[in-house]
C-alpha cells in the first residue's frame, strides 16, 4: 500500500509543500516516511565540542544531577520571560 502511494507521489513530480492541506493523510505519511528515511540513513556529523557537551549532559543525567522539566513547565517559564 505504501509503495503504491509513493509511486503516486513520484508521478506528481513535485509536491507543493506550501499547501499540504490538499494532500490526503496517507500521502502526507508517505512524504514523512520518505523524508525520515532520507535523513536517518545519513550519518550526521557533529563537532567534537558538541559531542563532548552531549556526553557531559548524559553523564549528569545518569548520575541524577540534572533537573528535568515537563513541556508544560518549559512553556510556562517561556511565557514569564517574554
């Protein structure tokens, strides 16, 4: 089924990303899958500095030294600093 929908996409040649509302949910899902596959198969490169920072954050998290916030708490905080 997905392969058939993807072939339908290919026949359209170019998808108008500005107006996704004209596409069915199935077509949007196929597009999302194709985009994800195109990104996930590539090795993403990050600098040594960023890798070190991510490792440090993970280590602090695993040691229970990080304070965690819910999405609602983050949104509430953002409203207070605007």
